[in-house]
C-alpha cells in the first residue's frame, strides 16, 4: 500500500513530538512491506531525497513568520504545494498530522475519493483551538474533510466529542521499545530528569524547579537534569548548583538521560498524551506527572509513578519524593517496562493499519 504522510516540518535529526510519531509510523509501515512517502516543507531545502529508507519530498514553504507573529495559525503558506505533490504521487491513502496539511488532503480526497486520516497532535479544547487566529475554522474544515480523525488519548477524544461533536478514534503514539530500554547504571545521586522544552510555558518547568527546592530539603544531594534550551534566554534562572542542562536532541542521548535518572517528571498541562513519560517507563524509570489530560492514562497505577494535583509546588515535591523512593524498589523497573509495552510502535502501527484497511474497504 502506498501511504502519503504529510507533516509541515520534519527534522530527522531531532525526532521529537510529531516528527518522531511520523518517523516511527513510517518505519513500522516499511517493516511491514508498505510504501510510505513523506511530504513536508522547508523554506529553502526543496526536492526529493531518501533518508533511512523513507522517500521524502520537501516543498517550498513561503515566508510565514509574519503571519505567525500576528497570531495566525502555524504553517499557512506551504499546503497548496503539498497538495500538488499529493495529486502527482497518487497514493492509496493520505495521513496528516497537522490541520493545514489536512486541508490539502481533504481537497485531494474530494477529487479522488481516496481516504484521509487526520491525527490531531493535541487536545482540541477551547484553549487549544482558540489560541491562534484562523485555527478554529481550519480545524473544523480539516476534521470535516477527513475520512477518520485520530486522537492520541481518551482525554483528547473526549474533547473532540465535547467541542466539535466528532467521534475520534484513539491510537496512542508508539514508543520504540528497542531504542528506549533499560540499561546502564543509574546516577549515584537521586536524580530527576525532565525532557520538556524549558522555554514552553505549558510544560511548567519553572514549577518543577521551585518544587525541587523542597525536594532538596529532604534529599540534599538530589539533582535536577533538564533539556538544554536552544535559546540561551530560556535558561534564565536555571543557573543553580543542583540543576544540570544536557543536550538530548538525539534519541540515544535522550534514552541515556532516562536510564541514568531515578525519576522522570512532566508537570505540563494540555498534554494529549505525554510521550516522554512512556519513553521513560520503557527505560525502567518511574515517572511523575500532573493528574490531568492524557498523562493520567499513562500513569494509571502506583507501581510506575505518581500524579500530583493542580499547580501546587508542595504536591509536586511530595510526588517526586515518593517516586524517588519507588525507584529504589527492585520491582519498579520491570513494572515500568511492562506498562510501556502497551504503547509500543508495533501496537501503534498495527492500529493504524487496521484503520487504513477499514477505510479502504469503505471506498
């Protein structure tokens, strides 16, 4: 089966967020004998290449930052070019992970009758939909034009039903259980790792830093390891004796950070799933997360971590201390690994292939 995967931006060396989801799905399709083709965009680097066995076409992305600075939806300028490539390549099915690409795929579907899958990478609640100009209209048109809409969690699917009246299918993002696996030595000191973007307010890394000061009262040797921000200005306030900034943009470095930590934390709000939590569990590392959105669907038992309520520093510090104790239980690593196996890339690929087959049978 020829599958066109559409993503507005793709940096293979990063492989984080939607880029990682797309690449892992493409690898799963290739392993099963299918023929995925990624259609993405770039302001300068255009043309067709093959990267690690995946054919990639990069179309021109006209200047768009002036639109984004005025609060408009992201990636508004490239999608007509993506649609042209989609028509020319004539796949059996198109699968998009961003609303503007879904507009291109919807037009293609109307003219060809072939199915379109739209995987929404966030939570379509009021805050998520109305945070950018044109996003409500684009999202509604993208959803209406898709053959099937996929949510990353039950929480995201509930928001689809509540806000848009749409019944979305739940398919969790996949974790590469080969790349993220137990191994190596844990740090000699109690260590908490957070791989979230420091400069993204929604990730609430500042809350974690403040809560960690309370952790240090009970564990004076404890250390907090954070992902080094790309902008030096985002590191303001992090020049603390117990905070380490590390580079985890590649998968091996990220897995190493999970393995050496005693606990991995994600204090975010608005997380449709929380892939970094599942990756940490796959490495045998217990986790701490906010008791909200899709994260509670991952941390659904006390044998793998702790949830904390609200934006309370005391609640977060207590959860971190309990998780540090949990990490010293010999049974914890195996329990974490077992939980992560429910979110494997193989399971995600199989779920998408089942959906593809269902949609193609209906055409």
